[in-house]
């Protein structure tokens, strides 16, 4: 209903994209998409079957034969055209995103810019896929190492970044010469389908990008069991990532997995207090706390603890919670009821284990979680070992650097970590000791296209963005020329 405000209503597509055709489910089955701010049904999308997913895979396979042979310059040109259309459509894409996902419109605009940056970056990288010439052990031989696209790639993405998690994968896949079948989150399919409309307008050939909407398990089983699909790139929970990894084992697929985190945010006594508070706000409350790099545990050294908590509490208690469409909202609704239940369970468990509420922002009725600062957090609380994925900032007090590192690394996850100090020796020491794929010193933001994004331990496999991002979609071929 609110979507009538779009300047280009064609961007709101309610069909799946298979082999260049917009289609409904063969069965006619559809799933509803709701606005998390109001609970209103925004519309429906097809509930695509395993059989139709197979058609999408076949379409991607057919398109791959040609697409892999286009020149890198041609692929770069098409990707740039897609990028430019995304930028031109920012307002509409942001509105669709906010309506189905909930984040404040300003953050949604930011996500469109971030999402588009991956298409531009990999358009540029398409032309820099270089091989090598390796000295051979015999004189009549030359050895070449060349790079080839992996092949048909399955892309499964979450709801927290409905645009950027797709572009961060599809950008490098297409640049490398792969074709894709995308399965967006069932909570946020419209952002994905809008990208499909723009890709079509940019002139990206039919079958290069296929988008199947519907329930995850059936589509996922087809994508992972198909021997035609040579690669899976997944962003989502560690639980589902590990299931998919198992399902990919029989056909030995290449895997890129961006899974859950449990980010520590460490404030040492010698930190710049203003910078630390700003960093905590940026890293904890982005997208209402619903990102895998959001700080989950705020560890603060005893000497600065009270001052830090006081400042953080001030900021958090004045946060504005409300619909993402309202210009003054800092925090939108949570994605669904299950998210609210998990946040409430974490808070209740923390209070039961002795934590106290140092600040709590006013929060409207509905699918909203209250931004909160908890003090007295300890390792035996649920929020110490699980991602809360909401606007709750638990503060743990520590005394020594050694203790902070033990706490920070004491998790099976290793995605992002942040720490604040002005001591150069400590900066190196702690930066090197943190067992995480991304570490921010004196900053709460580490996601940008130039920087490799990814985790260690149970946070995943591979890196996205950066110069290495395209390698996830490339195979190296050793080509021996003998008898020379
Ligand atoms: P989140 O915690 O971000 O919701 P999920 O791991 O549940 O993460 O979901 C991430 C993506 O994985 C979504 O597109 C979702 O539909 C999909 N998904 C969930 N379960 C499965 C499954 N069994 N097979 C394939 N995809 C799945």
C-alpha cells in the first residue's frame, strides 16, 4: 500500500526470475511479505518449488556457456550500467528495503550506496583477473596458471542487508564469468527482485541472474544437491551454514560462508572516551543491532567503566525508536516476533543473573525492542555466548588486558572485534592477539568495499569484497605446454 509512493512502480516485482522470464510458482503457491513496522502484508511472492529451482539452475547453466566467453571489458560495462541504474533508483530501492526490512530510511539509502559499491568495484576487478607463467623444471616446457570462472553459483542471502548481501556476491560472481541462482531471504524478497529488474534493464543477458523466492529448505536442498551448481555462497546463521555445508559435501562444492559473530568491543582505560562512545553506538546499534558485525559484548576496563557507562547510557536513553519510514527514527522494528523473543530472553536471563539496566529508551508498542544498556554482564549469561541481534548493549567490567583478551577470544566465533586504546604498543599487541577476521582499532566500523570481509573459526569461510573477493568465484588452471 505504502509502496504506491514509488517513483518507478515497475521496480516492485512480484514474480521470480528464471531464464529471463518473470514467473509465478507452477503450483500457484505464494508467500506473504510483511512490513515489520506495522505487521501489514505488503504483498506476496511465488513459493517456487524444487522443480522450478532446477529450471533456474538449467537456465544458469545454459547462460554460463556464453557468459564465460564474454570479454572482461564487456562484463565490466554491463556491471557498471547496473551500478548506475541502482544509484539512480536509490530512493525507490531504499523505500522498498525499509518497508520490508524495517531499518530507518537513511540507513536503507546507505545500504543501497554500499550495495552498489560492490557492483562498481567488481566491474573494475573484472579486468584485473590475471594469471601467471611458472618456470618449468624442463627446458621444453612452459607452465601457465590461468583463471577460469567456477561455474553456476548458488547465492543464499539473509534479511538484514537485503540489497548489499546480494551485490557483494553477485558482483564478483558475474565479474568472474559465473552465472547465479539467487535465493533471497523469504522476509525480504522485493529488494532482490528489484535488483533483478535493474539487471535486466542494464542488459545483463537472460539466465545470468536467476532469482527464486520461496521457502528455504526445499530450494536450498535443490541448489545444494545439484551437481551443476559448482559453488555456494551463503550469508546467514552458523546453524544453517553448517547444514548447507553438509548438503554440499556429496558434490564437493566450493563454499563461501559468512556466518554468525559474537563481536567483542573492548574499551581500555587509556581510550579516548568520546571516540569509544561514538564507536560503540555505531557498532552496536546499526540496523537496530541486527548485523553479524554488531558488537555483542562491550568489555570495559575498571578505570574508565563508570564514565563510559554514564556517557553510553545518556546516548542510548535518548534514542528514537519507531517506523523506519519516520525521518527521526534511529532504531526501526525488529524483523519478526522470534527476534523479539530472543532479545527478551537474553535480557531476562541477564537480569536473573545479576545484571542491571543502566538505560532504556522509550519504545512504542509493536514489533520493537527497547535500546538498552545493561551493566554487570558476566560470562554465564546467554548474551555472552549467543548473538543477541538487537539493540541491547551489555557492559562487562574487566581489570587487565590479559583478562580482556581471554574474554574476547573465548568464543567459537571470530568475525569482527573492536578495541579502543591510545597506547601504540597495546594497539599492536591486542590487534595481533584477537582471533577475528576483522579488527577495528579506535573505530566501530570495518565494512567497506575495499576491505576483506569475513571471519575465522565458526564465523565462516572465505572473504568478500576487496581484491580477494573475486577469487571466491575463480579456479586456477595449470596449463602445461610441452615439446617446445
Ligand atoms: P538469519 O539468522 O539471518 O535469519 P538464516 O540462516 O536463518 O539467518 O537465514 C539466512 C538465509 O538462509 C535465508 O535466505 C534463509 O531463507 C536461508 N535458509 C534458512 N534455512 C535454510 C535451509 N535449510 N536451506 C537453505 N537455506 C536456508
